[in-house]
């Protein structure tokens, strides 16, 4: 497929890029600064600001799907949606956050007493992003939330998928490697099962 990957220069974006290229997809990598991204076959790099629809839309045009791997606190959901519509790209896959996942019925992780204050602005922005997507009627969107610990580790291909509830392992740990997260997201790209839904991945 022809994929536009916004946030290609970031840590998560680089893992998604590796998985996309591994599977033979053609990728246009978009970021404000792509200088640190190595040139590879099947990869085109473009400078673009995801908060400016008029600049972003021409970079997205002609792609089958857009994947966004940018930080929520510095993103603009309305601008991103507008850019996709201007570009006539109808499918969006989002790298989500864990903060909006439920730890009990009706209680999000971000609203628990021990949630770290330093992570709240990004988590709150992620929840607003998800809320906006849930009101969106035209785009075919999917929002994939990682587990609490979201770190570079190893590519195992062995993990569980869930819905709106936080996943934990037998020891109570909630975690997923960026490598396995990338597998789950590219699996969804290739075989859609969560259209207009949020889902999560963890061990």
C-alpha cells in the first residue's frame, strides 16, 4: 500500500516505518524535520507541519492510508482531519495513548489518583483527540492505544489485543514493546478489524 506516515522521525514513528518497509509498503515519511531519518528504498521523505492543513494535504494526496504518530499535546485534531479530507484520503490510523483506557467501568487511567502529573497534559490531549474522532462521521479511523509501559524492546509477534480496557499481564504489569505495537498497527492496516474504534495491545 501507499502509506503516509506523519511523525516518521519520532521514536514510535521509526518503529512503524521499519515494520511498514519490512512488509513491502511504500511510505511517505512526513515530519517537521526529517534530517535524522536514513534514506531507504520504498521511502520518500517530506517536510510538513501536521497542524497546517494547507501544507499537509498535498503531501497526503494519493495515499491509501495516513498513519499519525505525533504527540497529541503538539497536534491539532481538527487540522489533521481537515487535511485528510482536503487530500481525499479516507482512512486514518492513530498511535494512541494509554491514559484514556479504562481501569474500571467508567474510570480512565488518567483519572486515577496515582497518575503522574508530568504525563497528564499529553494524556488529556490524547483523550480529546479520541473524543473528536468518535464524533467524526466521514473518515474511517482507528485509534490504537499502547499499554502503560511503551518502550523499545524486542519484536516477538506474541501479544494480546483488547478494547477500551487496560491490559495487564499475570503479574499486573501493563506493557508492550514498540516493535510489537508496530506489528499490531500494521496488521490492522492490512486486515482491518477495528473501523471507527479504539483498541489496545499488550502482553
